[in-house]
C-alpha cells in the first residue's frame, strides 16, 4: 500500500493525478479531429473539383471539334452547289459547337478542296475545325494578362461521291 501518487489500491492502477492529466488533454483535443478533417477535406477537394471541371470542359471542346468537322464535311459534300455547300457546312459546324456549349466566337471552320471545283466527283475535301476552350472559373482580369485558353482542333477528310451528277 502506497500513499500519495503511487499505486492506487482501490482501482489497481497508477495514481489518479496522472490519469486526470491525460483525461484533461483528451478533453481539450475533443472535436479537433473533426475540424482538421473538414479543413483538409475542403483544402484537397476544391482543387480536385476544379480539375474535374477543367478536364470535362476540354473534353466537351474535343467532342465539339470532332462533331463539327464531321457534320460540316457531310453537309458540304451532299450539297447541290458550291455556294450552298459552304453555307451548309458553316451552319452544321455552328450547330455542333452550340451542342457542346460553345459559341461562334469559340469555334472556327476551314474547308480546303483538293480539286477545282470543290464538288468534282471523287475529290477530297479537308474540313478542319478549331475550338478555343476557356478554362472555367477564371476571372476575365487574369485572362487579359495570361492566356488561359486551350485550343482543340479536329480534321475530317471527306470524299465527294464518285457518281455525283450521273
């Protein structure tokens, strides 16, 4: 039997002074793990969400460029006249850009013919589209200083029908 801060005969453990100090430290730490978890979770989650939004927007630009090139090429070669072909191709490209949330300012269309006139049977038509994807949630002030846009392009080669006009 020890007296003071030694062995406690009633509980069979160390003195109550040491136990009460550990209990006070545990009580002071209570709830801080939750605060740390929330703080670190937000700190790591916000950049991850931004990265996901950025990748999704660039992917939408890729889909828009590929779809616009394909549809513009189809519209061009199925047209009756060359004058109508360019207008149809441009309209098809703008619809494809708008489908993915891009405007005419973001997308461009270039049509190159291998033969003259363009709609000569069995001629190749190269259709190239480019979409400029602005990164999301970047203020316009930063856009003026540093270019924060990603250009995405696609090319489609279309052949005019061999039996066209027969």
